[in-house]
C-alpha cells in the first residue's frame, strides 16, 4: 500500500512541542510560521502502530507492563535483518527514552566530576545531560574534510587530562548526517582501549539512512569492542514515535551490564507500556512504511538541498542519514544574531540554533525537512525571499 506522506495534518493545539512551543521558543507563530526545528516528523506513524494503540484503548485497562518477550524478539529480529547484528535478549535494557539511557550510563560508568568526551558540534542534549549529572563536558571538535565531518583523535589524545571516563558519540552523526565508516569506528575503539574509556554509542538515527549508504552498527562493525561498548537504539526517530519515550540499551559485556542495571534500578526499571507496544509493532510490521518514508525523505532532501544551493552564502552539508539539514551561513556575511532575526522574524521559520550544538556550530542552522513536500517548497521560497 502506498503511504500518503503528502496528507495535511494540523498539529497545532495537539500537545506537540514542535508546533505548540515554537512561538514561546523562537517567536514564530504557528499561524503563519513553519515548525522545522525539533527532530520529529509531521507524518502519521505506521498503521500497525496506530492499530496497536487503538486495540489497547479498546481493551481499556492500562496497568503495569509485563512480559517483554515479544518486544525482545522483535528487536533481535530487526537488528539481525537490518543491521547484520546478532544480539541476545539478555543484553538489552529498556529505558524511558535514550536521553534517560545516557543519564543512567553516566551514573553507571563514571563519578561526579569525571569528564565525558563528546564530538562537537553534536546533539545538544548530550552536554545538557552530562552537566545535569555533575560530570564535565570535554568537547573534541570535529574537523571538516571534503565537506563532511571527521574525527581528530590525534589532537584529542594530546588534550586528555586523565580524568576522562566515557566517550559519547552519535552514529549516524547529528547534526551533519554523517555515517561513520568501519575504519573510523575501529579508530574510536582503539582510542578508547588505549585510554580505558567506556564507549557510549547513540544509534537513534540508524534506520534513517539514505539509499546508496549503509549504516555501520558499532558492534557489528567492530565486535572486539564488546567489552567496553554500550549501544543505544530506538524506534522513536525512524517511526516517529518520540512521544512513546522508550529505547533499548544493548550491552553484551556482563560487567558493564551489571553496572548499568544497578544505576537503572535506582531510577526505576518499569518500562512505558504504550511505548513498548508501539515499538514492538513498528519493528514487526513497519518495514515497508519505513522504506517508503526514506524514499520520500530523499526527495525532500534533494529539493531542499537544490534550493539551498540557489541562495548565495548558504552551504548545506551532504546528508547520508537523518532528515536534519545542517546549513552553514557564514559566507552570507551576517552575524548569527542578524541571521536568526531574519530567519525567525522575516522568513518565519523555527529552526535549531547552531551554537546550541557546541563548538563549531556557531555559523550553522539545523532545519528539519521531515514534513510535506509543499512545506519544504514553502520554506525554500521563504529563505530565497529573505536571504537572496
């Protein structure tokens, strides 16, 4: 069945942070503005997921969740089929989203005051969660080669204090949409082995990889890392289920798994019943929906990137994954303050401010094109009219 991703859906006053909070955050009214910031999509979830919720509603009892065997089987099957990674049921723990999983991991593998390495610019919640857990952020700035991000492990190694305990990175990268190559992942693992670091890998965007590219799941690409790696996955981004607030933390090593379990116990381990059932349905029955989604997003990406090329001073980093365009506006000659004034007040587009992603993001803006093509075309026209 062909999925209609062009169906208009009004999300205003639906408790959507993307549409209902943008005026407060960016001064852009949903009445005549475009919500192109936070990473959720303006598309209905797979029919099987919505049917699952309907069936739960009709049953009418929403008690504590029990028996996760169905979800574990679905997760194991998905990882095997889509990522060539054979996992065991006992390896995974389910958390209230991957933000919570990162916080639990920090408490499991480090102490207050320890340093946590992140590769900036990177997903803004990384630094926020690290600081909120009384750990110190150590930024390792990514380098740009041939238009895409690269690790600079030589400079990172020279800057170490000895207090680093964890390396946290996202794969694929957000922002920038970079898929890390096998040899790059091997280099990260070698670095972590040399400096005795636990390697936390957030793979939430792994299933949003474009045709002609292949995501390299960390422990499928580098199995030798299993004694120090923690891999985090979720259905929330690829199937648009962020409100379900759930994710899986996959830990093959028993010692690392026991440490995580103790920290998890301290926060409460009971998973979100609705999120678990949504995720199970997505893994079991959402493959065709996801296939069509990625093809639709690829067309949006092409449309958006061609539009960006037409605007003098704008450069969009080539995306291999995600629906989050990462646009450099430095050559416009505008300061960030003036650029965002024009973007919010004149173009009336709510988008993520680049500096929130850390060092290296100051002259960038992140724009979410996971919406109807008509919205993408409207956004391009607004940007052209405002900045050309």
